[in-house]
């Protein structure tokens, strides 16, 4: 049988919900965590047998209305709801041939033209395709600025550099799950997931939750060996002419100590270039 990405996602999200979280009374002995299939079906207003076929992969073409109802029943946020639609094939997607890991010369000039802000370009699997000098200095504790997921889970520097490591780890895995919704059979994603699963039990545990998360503008907290604690906000901007690429730009509060630390980091960057 073909891969059942939709069914796996539904099962994982069902397992993550308790009856009391959706206003239901628990009854009987539960063999597995979370809601029963019948309970999800009741909440979504669909036939229980039909929902079971969705999870089992025997039904693969639910309507957008059914997916919306399931999303409400499973308390999915906007990112997870969009992911659900992509897995079921009801969300418009760009042809896979339109994606590219090539960063345009104009975008590289933009990165280098803002030396006071760490900035880099990533693809959906969090490979760092290009970075300016300050971004490289910011991430200098790592062996290599190559893939944010590998750096988080497999590089020893990750747990020190990301002071909110658990939050960062959840966000990273959520981004990769979102990538799976765009292209579940991506060779690069499959290779990355296999590598991370083979070497990190934390990654495997988080990956199996099927939690989906897009990039936000929340602050990120770092500990850099040369400048100390550093809190930066960031913007993640889609690169319109290169679907799947995002430009990520970090900024510090201009009136606080983080701006001073970022300025010091910039001085170190310039010194290293001499």
C-alpha cells in the first residue's frame, strides 16, 4: 500500500487530544492515549466508518468541507489545518519542478547589503542556502552552518547555543512536518529524517507527534561564547521567485543590551575578515 501520510497525521493528532479537552466525558478502558475514532467522528459530524477508512488509508479523497470539520474536531491551528489540506490534495501546490536551492545573485546582494543584521536563506528542509557574514559569526559555535535541524539535534553546540532548546527543537520539527505536507516524498526530506531519527531519540519522539508549525516572529534566545546571552526577533519572508525558499532576518531591540551584543558580534565579524 502507498504511504498513508494523511492517516498517520490524523492518528497522531487524535492521540494528542484528551476527551476533557474537547468537552467529552471519558468512559471505559482506553487502550491508547487520546480520543477514540468514534469520538473524532462525532465531533466532526462524519460517519465513524468513513473516518476509520481515512485513518487506514482506504479513503484518500475527503472533501474540503470534511477536512475543515476534522480540523475543528482535532483543534488544529492554521498551520496544521493547511497541512491537513495539503496531505489530502485539496490545497493548491506549485509544481515540484518550480522549487530550487539556487539563491539568486540579487538575493545574495541583499544579504550582504545589510551587514548589521544576521540574515540567511533556507529551503523547506531547513538547509541554509546562503548567509551573510554576521549570520555566520552568530552561528560560529557550530561545526557548520548547513542545516538548522542537524545543528539543533546532532551538533553538541545546539543545546548550549539555543537556551530554549526544547522550544527550538519543537519548532524545527514542526517546520519539517510542514515541509512534508508540501512534498511528502521529497528525497532530501526523507534522507534528513532518517539521519536525525538514527541519531536522536528526541527528534524521533517529536517527529511522531506530527505537530506542524510555520515560522513566526517570536523572539529567539541564544548564548554566544563571545558576546553572551542574545535575544533577537526575526522575520521570515517567502522568496517569491523561488518557491520554498525563505529569507530569515534577525533584529535586536535597538534600545537594549542585545543591540550592544549584536554590535560587538559585528565588530568580531569585521575583525575576522581583515
